[in-house]
């Protein structure tokens, strides 16, 4: 059997550039080299695309840009279906795995490029990626599907912030989030009007649209989903115990005191409820390939609310998404193979 030409894209211009490098390096280190010819394209923080031919250690440290790199792009020309280097060399591709987190990678932009190029892509397409990246749009879809979630208010740049209405509808505490920023960047918690106004200002630094959400004293429980038209959820759930007051960027990636509980200590009934809601939300948002679906479980009454869907979650061997599948008997290398298989089965 001929090897598949697989391109892994990493880096990007989002605030999650560093996380993307680590995820992509982990994929490369664990993929079966007998099945794939691996080509690696890195996107610098300034947005330059480079065909990278070095080791994964340099990807992790960020030193890859000083290695063997050639300016290159993935052509949108459907007759090319591959990488075009500055030298004119063309590398045909069978499939692309965009290991990109956040804006301009997880939001449908790269997925649109690959759709134009007629190259299969691991993960959701344009619609699923864009809807799940935009927290406000996702909220609208969840509401339409009668999926329980925290109450919210949407605010666009230039709108007058009706503080009294927000306070009456949501109360305190509340969370202020950019609609289109990943990894809790720009997210803050407000316990009074001063904190609310400050949080609005912070969130607008990251996006033109923000989400103000009801604060719930909740546990954070996560579910891994895989598949296309008939997705399935991992039998085991995970719970996040953030080192900080909530699971912000620092708690996710810099504070070693944050913990993951696998399996999450929930009842069988709650586990089944969360798994079913995760699949419903995944299908409603037209997700494909993979997603991690995050929930809030109220500490007072045990009620479950959907928080968000991440269509390209952290993807190292010790990330929640892959660890939940590992507990279900699907090892990391096998998981990568399955995701590539779903990309090749996907109808464009």
C-alpha cells in the first residue's frame, strides 16, 4: 500500500501559537511513519508560511524558524492540490491535519482554503469550525436545539453597554469573554459593576464581539467526540480542577497545579446525559472528525449545562481529548489514524 502524503500545519497567528507547536510535534512523534509521508508547514506569529524540514524539538522550543525552512504555501488551485514552495517545487497532498488552535486556524479560514484546494482536512469544515469558534453563534445554535446552557448577553463594539439590563439578567458573578478567542484569552470574572466594565474593556481588546455569561459555581467536565455523520463519544469523561479561580490561559498552560481527573467522578446517569448532549451539540453545529465538548455541572443542584465546543482541542498524548480516548481503548497513534480516516471519508 502506498503511503499517503500528509501535511501537518502548525503555529499560526493566534494567541495559541505556542500550544499549537507542542500539539503538532506530539502528533509527528507518534504517527506511524510506515503509513505517511509527512510534510510540515509552520506559520509564524507574523503569518509567514514555511515548509519546515527539521526536528520536533525545535518546534516545541520555537527555534524551528532558524532551521531548514523554505517559504511555501498550500495553493488554492484545485489542479495543484498541494504545497507550492518558493523554488517552484510542488508537493501533492492526500490529506492535511491543521493542528492549529484559535483564530485563523480553528475558525474555518484554513478549512476554507483546503476546501478550495480540494484537499481533505482532518476535523470540521468551514461551517462547524466557524460556528464553534464564535461563542455567540454557538449559543444561538444550542438554544435552537434546546440544549441547556448558561444565560448570556451579546455585545458588539460600538453598542451601548446596558449595564443595568446585564445586571438584572445575569447578576453577579458573571464572565466576560471575547466571542472569537481561544484558550480563555481575554476572559475575566466580574463580581461587581466595576469588574464588569473592566472585563468588557479587556474582552474588546481581543474581538469585535463579546459574550457576557451568567456565572455558575460549577465543575468543569469534558467529553471527547469523534466521527462524521454518526459520531460517538468516549465512554469516559474528564474533569478539570483549575489552579486558578477559573480555567484561564495561565491555569491551562502555565500553572502545574491544575489537575485533570480521568475518569470524572460523576454518576452513570450524569455521564450518559453529558455524552448524549455532546453528540447532539456536535451534530447541531455540523462538526466532523473530532471535538472536545465542555460542560458545566452546577455544584448546588447537579444540573448540566453545555459550555463550548473545541473543534481542534489540545492534541498532545497528555491532553484531555486524547487521554479520554486512551481510557476507552483507543491509543494515541490509533486515534491519529482514525482522524485521518474520517478526513478521507469526508464528502466535500
